[in-house]
């Protein structure tokens, strides 16, 4: 770690245990790591020379082997509703987006975990862009570090601005598990950001084995991208379902609740006109939940109005359809909310994050081929999805 022929270690990616190991390697005591951790995350200091209560010898050693640096900001856009979107340069032709959403009772930061995404959900513009690489822990935490201290400086506040973090930006967080968990531990640490486990949410499209691991390693709030009441439709909308079907996914969700900081989890459901928004599909969702309730499943539904983009070939459900769908769930006793669209005038709303990705998966070509096949295919199959209404 301290080989001067290597690149400096970005300390944003080291949790407290990692900083302790570094300090011990440098011949320093454990308490120095805690001091350093606080300087970086609580005070937002990147210059070791300014960390005045650290021994000069340690500051000198750190200057030779470590750094505190966030990726360069390529652009910053602020919505009419106060939402802010940053585009960070990740090098190699890649850029990722991070979004801050201010509300009266909280400040939420939506963080990316990958440059692009390999899952390929039909309704997500990131998925249509393809996948380049995983982000490092330093690159994940840097989004929070930059946003928190930018917002403090701008507002003149000394206290914490960001109260909630959602891993709902670009990428499937659980497919970057090795980098995700240290990042979460930094966010939760009282010597860093001190966020509550209830206020840090990991969103997943359903990587079942890693849901099980997260329950053991770092249980936080969980949101699951469901989007369909049956395997036939979900296979099409969320291709990962072919590997981990709905019943397997819901069994993992139920088991997760034994370790979760909340006594429920959230099912995200993107409302797509004529695809998954019919009353009979709402009733099928109710039956799906009822089937898993005896095992202990407790959940709420967050209905998300789709944010259209040309390559998807999909349309947003009408307000009337969303309202009728929500009423069926609510009348069945399921807690149901409709997500308020924020930042859509700067393409910062749910499903709109794209950044710039050097795609290694040829997602755009594959999605176009799948869309063309859907338009012309009339044959039947055992698990064929319902016909999708295309934008002319």
C-alpha cells in the first residue's frame, strides 16, 4: 500500500479499519486513523497539511503515499425544484451521474455504483447505455463526500446536509458488492457521516445470493425493483429474473427482513402504459404478496411514473391508471405511495441517468434488436411476455 512506485491510495475508499491498517503500516497508533477519518469525512479536508492535530511526521508520510480526491466534475445542473445533478468524469471515456434531492424534512443523495449497468432493464436509460466498469469504493464515497461538503459551503451550514443516501443511481449495486460494502460502512460510521441504517437504501433488481450476503455483512434498507406481478412479464422487463425468478427473489427478501433496520422493504414498480398497469395486474400483485406473507414478507409499494426516453419504446401510464392501480393495492391493505417526479427538467428523474459509458456489452445494439423482435414477433412461447405498446 505504501510502495512509492504505486499510485497514491485514495483514502476516500478506506473504512476506519482500512485507515487503521494504513496508519499501523506507517508506524502510527490507531487513534491517528480516527483523527484522519474525521478530517476527511466530517470536515471535508483533502489537504493533509491542514489537518493540524495530526503529527507533522504523519502528515509528511501521508503526502507521499495517499490522497483525498474526488473525480472531476464535468457539469452541474440545477432543476427548478432544487434538485442538483452532477456529472463526474471517471476517466477512460466514462462519466457517471449523482443527484441531490432536497425536501422539507430530508436531503437525499442518489449515488451511482457502476459506469453503466449490465442488467439491461427495458425501462431504464442507463441499461440501454450498456456497461463499462465497476466503481471503486473511493469513487462511490467520493460522490457523497463532494456533494455533502459542496452543499455545506454553499449554504453556509456546518451541520450535515445529506440525511439519506439511496444506491439508485447508475448501476446494479449488488453486482459491485466488494466495493459497495466498504462504502456503506463509511457512510454509516459515526466518525464519518453517521447515517442511520434506516436512511441508507440499496436498490437491487434481484441479485438473490448477494441479498443474502448483504443481510449478514451490512444490513441497510432494501428496495427491490419488481415492476411485474409474474415471471413472464418480469423476464422481459428485468432480464435478471430469468436467473432469479420472482418467488426465489421474494423468499430472499423475506429472509433479509430478519436482519434489516426496518420491519418492511420497498418494492419499486415503474408504471408502464399498457404493459404492467392494468387492474388485473394490481390484483395479481396483491395475490403475490399474500402468498409470501405467511413466511414473514412485509412490504410497501412505491409506484414510479415512467420517465420516457426514445430508445425504450415505452410510454408513461396515465395518472388515472396509476391512481386506479394504487387504490387496488391500498384497498388490499398494502402501503402504497406514488413517487413524485423530481428533476425531470434536467434528466435527473428516476430511470433517466445516463452519463457517458464506453459500453463493453453492446447494449444499445442488443436492445434495438430485442425491440424490433417484439414489434414483429407474433409466435407463442411458454413464458412469453404480454405484447408491449410501442411508441410509433
